[in-house]
C-alpha cells in the first residue's frame, strides 16, 4: 500500500493528511474523490498502528455521548474501584488541571446540548457508513443490533428491560444475568478493513499513502504551512489536515495552535471463536466492557486510562477484560487469544471532537479528539473537513467543534447556551 516519493515523482500536493487512522483515511478518500491531490502521512508501519484498532467495532449512534457529563463525574469513583477498573487515573504533570476542565465542562445543560449534537452527527455518519457499504467500500459492515446486559438489577425503572429468559432467546450463548435491553439499530464494522478500504479508494483517485513516515516540522511562510519536512523528505502542501490522534497536539504546537489533548487509553483482546458463540455485540453495563463478534473472532474492548500516555501498555489489563466478558459469554473461556492491543484515544477537556479550520494558520484544519467515537464519526468528519477546505462551505452551527475554541475564555458551549 505504501507509495515511495523520490526526486522524479510528485512532491507537491493540494492536501497533506497527517494520520492514516479511521479519521485520516476517511478524509483522504473524501478529498481525493473531490479531485484534490492528496498525500497521507503516518509514522506507523501499516494499517492499525494507532488507536483506530483499539475500538469495539460498533456503530451505535444512540449511544454516542460527550466524555464530559454529570454521569461521568458520578460514576468515575465507582468505576475506579471495580476489578478490573473501568476508569483508571495515574497522576502526571498537567493531568490534574486537564481533568479539572473536563469536570467543569460536565454541567447538565452543556452535556445535554453536546449529546444531542453529537448524536445528530453520529446518525448522519452512520448513514454515510451504510452508503459506503452499498458501494462496496465498507466490506465488513453488517447490521446486527446489540444487547446491553446488567449483572445486577439496575436502580430504578428501565424502559424496555428484558428478562434473562428473553435475553437468552435473543442470544443463547449468554450466561444468566439480571436483565438487559435490545437495540436493533446498530452495526458492526472491523476498523482495519475500513481503513484499508478508505485508503485503497483514495489511491484509486491518485492519492499517495506513506506509512513509516514522520512529520518532523511544518514549515511556515506568510502565515501558512508551505511545506512539511518529513523522514521521506520535504513535501510542499497547499493545505494540511491534522488527523493523527493525540499526536496532533504536538504538531499543532509547532504552529502556535493550542490543542489540549490527552490520551484515554483503551484495551482490546481478540479471541478465536467457534460458530454460535455470539451473534451480536453485548455491552456489560456495570463494567463498561463491550464484546463484539467480528468475522470468525470476538473482540473484547473496554477501560479508559488517563495519565499513562508515556508508559508501556500492560496488556494483562486486556486479559482482565476477557475474564469479565467470559462471565457473561461463557463460550469465550479457553478460546485461543489472537491479539492484544492498547491505544490512546484522543480526548479533549470539554469532551467533544475538534473538527474544522483554524484562524491561527491560514491553511490548516484539524480532525481529532473523537475519544471513543472515531470510527462512527469518521465519514461525517471527512465530509465536514472537505466541505470547509475545498468548497469553503463552513457550517456556522458547527463552531462548537472549532479548534480555536481552546484559545477563547470560557467553555465550548458558553456562548451558544447563554
């Protein structure tokens, strides 16, 4: 898949997309399809080198929510005490004020408005995923529905709560649980196949993809990024899109743009399964663990850890998630482990993504900070970036996603709600 640039080949592009994960690959495809010349740069050796692999592989638009919510503040202490903990915090330099801003953003009004807006985007993006599937460009997309299960009876009434018997009729492989919910409008997508399909289609429209390539410096001239100095040499650019997850923060610093991103580390473990182990995703509500059947394996995903970006991932934590999942899906016990992985989900202190152009640099756009929702929001993010950068059609109602919001006083929704 990798294209090599040399002295005889193109070294000037309309767009350079930094990052080849689900978001960057989607943006590259969208730009290339609209006729732009595009180069994609990623320091990983190939597809799935970043947090685009460490996800549950589910499109569940009605579950999308900002990270900063009152529920998070209420539940975080309990989740930190669970075994294994669903939330873990390791105090490091700069983390405490960042968490303080996250907590300050978690007011009921802001959370309600942000959730409604994110779910609107998520529903639009799910429709785009389905369009890609109809075109043969989303090869693993399939509608499955999903179950939420409770190991203990939830406090208070829960509309539509199913009995253990009803749940096992839907999913015979479940162990006895207290109850649960059935969501019919949900889909499964394997993220690496999605990224490959997006990059393949981008290259079919003449985009170049450079894995194993690090952007060392953005060269500024006249308030614009004129070129990128990379390990593959200097590349001249008309426009730059930062879509490299947590790494986007350091790249933004190079040009004077403040992006206060932190990694929220998540874990996955893939387990080989036999036929009939599981037909649809299952979410263990108390433990925040997701079990997703993908092709001939099952993925177990969960946990969010802050303050561990510089530390080597302890993949025994993935095994702990598998132990929890096997309590609900006994067919996972003793099955071969195919892979373990950890990734840093890019998170913002107001809990919503960063999507759009910045006034700091004339030809720079940002697409990061999606947290746990990068896969589902990738197609709509690509459309928004392309509309703004190519068609100069920025939606004023999306100013709450602007990368410049962190340079303003107050929190991201203050002006909208006032």
